[in-house]
């Protein structure tokens, strides 16, 4: 059995032209000048749009405490 309404290779390629992956774009953090993903909290300092959102010191202490509890 033959497919009746067959698409040409060029038609298929035109449709798939929008399927390409885009590379991630980075921006400099206004607070610490580290590279970070756009529209996300800076992993180095915890600031987002000029406000402190994450307390990284507290987060690190919690991680250490959790690791010690797991060991014991």
C-alpha cells in the first residue's frame, strides 16, 4: 500500500527547522559579577534582582549538619 499524500523531504525539513536546541544564555550577577543563568537566583551570593533571596551560609550549615547526622 502506498501513502497517498506524501510530504517531500524539503517540506519535512521546513517543519523540523524549529526543533533545534538553543544554547543557554548567561548574565553577570549585579551583586558579585559571577555568571548566572538569566531569571534565576545567583548560586554564588543568593541575590536576585537586587534582593537577598537565599541565605547560603545557613544552607551550607544545614547541609553539614545533615551529613553528620547521616554518618552517626
